[in-house]
């Protein structure tokens, strides 16, 4: 009897997830880090991130 409830909850959860996925408006982006959508084409942005990372590392290293 308990197994039926678990199976029923899984089926209902799957149905709700499918309904939400099909009715949600918008563009879904790829989760793969090497995809074209996730590539940072601006070298200026890359430079800003690297500068910020080096400043943060310097501040962490300078804490006694």
C-alpha cells in the first residue's frame, strides 16, 4: 500500500514538472560550460574578471 503512494507521488511530480516545463515562457540556456551560449566573447569582460580575482586574492593573502 505504501509503495502505491510513492509511485503515485512520483507520477504526479513528473506530471507537474512536465507541465511547468511546457508552459514556462522563455529561452532555456545550455548548462554545458563549453557551449557557444556560455562563451564570453568580450575580452574586456575577461580582463575585468581576472583583475577582480587577483585583487580579491591579494586581499585574502594580506590578512594576518
